[in-house]
């Protein structure tokens, strides 16, 4: 106590080190403040904008590449199905019927003749009816495949150039050859 008596006690100062502004007058008064988005320098804003633009462009390119890949895969699936052993055999049967020259009306008539007498079930008439029914089913299967293919192409889910290069000529040939059958089938419904 005795030396504290005549003087006021000095407390610690609020800021014991000199202010930066006092030492370096060019430095802002509050250099530790948070920088808001509104106060970003123009260069930083430009970098952010370019990054966003690059992200959008890359996303668009990825989407386009994914769509093209999907179309090629879908087209390849149609081609693989068209060249599957089942459809190759079916096309051979259809080709034989086309080469026979039988009219679609005669084929439909033949397919609708059922033997009246059950004893005729094993006869040549029954076998011709059975054969005609089988041919009609094969023609419908192939025309349904071609319709699915055409619809997918029209809807834009196939790669048009790739599809045309692989199946274009054969599809056109079948479409021309089977058009009378399709018309006859529609008339009879």
C-alpha cells in the first residue's frame, strides 16, 4: 500500500499495441473484416462467372453426349434384334412368302378356311390353313417390328444416320413388299 496512496492507479489500456492506422496510414482501419460477395473485386467476380459458365457448358456437353450414346445404344439394340436368329429365320419365311407371289387376300382367305369335318383335321386342307395362319403371324411379327423401329426413329430415340446405314435399305424393301399385306389386314379388321 503506501506507494499507491497519492496517485491514481492506471489500468490496462484497451489496446496495448499501436493501431495499424497510426503506424501505416494507407491500411484500412479494420483489415480483419469479412469480405462480402458485394465487395469482391472485379477479377474475383469474373472468375466466379467464368467458373459457372464452364460448369453450364460442360453440363450441356455431357447431356448431349449422353443423349447421343443412348440413341446409338438403342439403335444397336434394334439392329441386334433384327439380326437375332429368331428374326433371321422369320425374315427367311417372310421372304419365301413374298417370292411365292401369293396375294395377301388369298393368304387371308386360306388362313380362315377351317375344315368342317373333324376327320379332315389331319388333311392337306388343314395343313394349308395351319401354314397360312403361321405365315400371317410371321408377317404380323415382322411388320410390328418395322413399325416399332419406324416409331422409335420418328420419335427421335434412334440415331437416324446410323439406323439408315445399317437397316435403311432392307426396311424400305420390306415396307414396299409388305404394304399390300398391311392394307389387306387393316381392311379385314
